[in-house]
C-alpha cells in the first residue's frame, strides 16, 4: 500500500529573501531580485544582470568551515538548517537510519572549479587546495547535509540540468511513499554566477538583454518582448515525512506531496518538446489520482525564452483542455531568476507558500503579453484571498528532462 507524504519543513536562500517569510512577502508583492551584477569582471561581459543572493557565509559558518565549503554547499546547508528547524523533528539513532537526503544541482561546486583553473593555468600554481575535489563534486551538498544531521539512509544527488531539484524532491517522495524510508531532507542548490558561468551561458545566446529603463525588469516570461533567461542562484530544501508519523507527532504540515511525473523528450539537447512536457504533467496528475480540474495553481517553468514559454503554454493546453484558461499560472523566475538546478526546488517552495497563504504570486514585467501565450499568467500583481488547495510545479531542462510535482492542502 502506498503511503502518504507530508511536507513538514521548508527553508530558502534566494535572491528574493533568505528566509521563508521574506521570500513569501517579496513574491506576492512582485519584488524583483534581479539587478546589475556586483563582481569587477562584469565589465568584460555583454550581459551584466543576474539574480544574486545577498549572503554572508559567516552568518552561518565559521571561517574554517567556509574555507572547506563551496558557495553551493553553503547555500544548501543554510537552507537545510532552516527546513530542519522548521520541521521540529528530533530523531533517535534508529530513526536516523530510516531518514535520508536527496539534493539536485546542475553545476556543483562552480566557484571552486573556476578558482582551481584560475590558479592552475593563469597563475601557474604548483599546488591547489587539498579539498578541491571534495568541494567540486556534485554530491558534496547531500553528503554535508547527511553528516550534519546524522541521516544514514539513502544519500542521493540528481544532476539533470534545470530539472535537478524537482527530480530530487520527486524521487525523495517515492522513497517515503514506497516504504524505503520515513523522512527525507530534499531540495536543490546552485551557485554558478561566476565569470566562466556567465561566459558559457552568453555563448548559448539565451541570456536576457538588460531592460534599458530598469535592470530589475529584464526577465519577462510569456511577454511578447521577452529576450531570454536571467541567471540566478540559491537553494530551497523541504523536509518530507511519512504522513501518519507527522500527524501523530503534531507536526505543522505545509501540504501533502501527492504526485510526481518524470519524462525525457529524447529529442533535442536544447529545444524543448511539447509532448515530453505534457506527458510529465499528465503523469503527475495520474500519480496523484487527480483530474486537471483539481489544480488551482501552476508554477510554470517559464524561462522567458522564445521556445520554452510558447511550448509550455501549448503543453498546458494539451493536458488541461478547456480548464487551462481558468487556472492562474505564474513564472516566479521573473523575480528570482533562473537558478538552474535549484530552480525546481525554489519554485516548489513558492507553490507551497501559495497554499499556505491562499495567494498566487504574479509574473512580473508582463506588460506586453505574447498573443500565443494566452493563458492566465497573473500579470504584474499577485492575488490574495483566492482558493489555492492544489498546486502543480513544472521543471523542464536542457537535455529534455521534465519533472512535475503536485502538492495539496492537508485533508483528513
């Protein structure tokens, strides 16, 4: 028998706030975290905007710890700390054997990689940090979290581009639902706002042009004048728990995680597939045993690229039929940018907060709607006091990976 799964903890490090309360308030207010980037190398870039996290690692770690942790690991641990504290979980040694970690990251320790190559090739260093490998590896975040809380169940890392953290949460959900574990700390982290990171994404020619009037308005999902992705960074983590245990201990439950759909386009490395996205949404609905009419809000992948926004619109119409026009849909990337491997987790957190607050965040900068993206994309202003009991969160990736999560307000 399949077990029910509760979300009992939530943590966030993002360009829109480093705490759930701040993140929630800024999203519903439509406050953008996009700005001119701060590093000196920005003068060498053609694109000088991003959604940076305002983060001082010494607020969370000792100097020695900081020297051993890439920025991505710092984000992951900080968000995990919030989520774990929020859940109020206390596990004994036996229970920790039935608890695990699942983290998604597309790029891993990008800052350490860049520093390593800089020291090696530009400065001709004959030595590098002894812990370089341990700071670079994608699995470092999950390992550090497992060690921090003594969680000795499965410790898993997913790296499938922009779907990484949605996949991590979905697979963690399955671990609990199918009885392998009782608790999972899951989510994602990304910190790839580096010189090399910017230059590599510039080369793909998918980055948004800076808005000539206001840099914070540069990310324009579903808009006729959208120009591409605004890079972001950050982390979001959730505590997932077997429902009966969570209820029995009196946990605060954000929502029940009900469905997960995972597909591959198996087609093109960069161009998304309508069919692949639609199948992922349909699979998530089937997994949750819900009908399209049951969904009250969709947090779209909504990257602000020409093809993604158009095909996601068409995929939603294919799955939801006439109901597609009745669902409020938003791309919160318009505010926090595209955090690559962490995007799915950050947007799932935004979806959970929509349930908690009974409020839908907007798609900001949507002043010139694309006639072909003609669904209710909640332009510019959030909506408070609306019914949001069941949500869908979409994550679609380069390489054709698609991951869709469905959560619902706690019922009996």
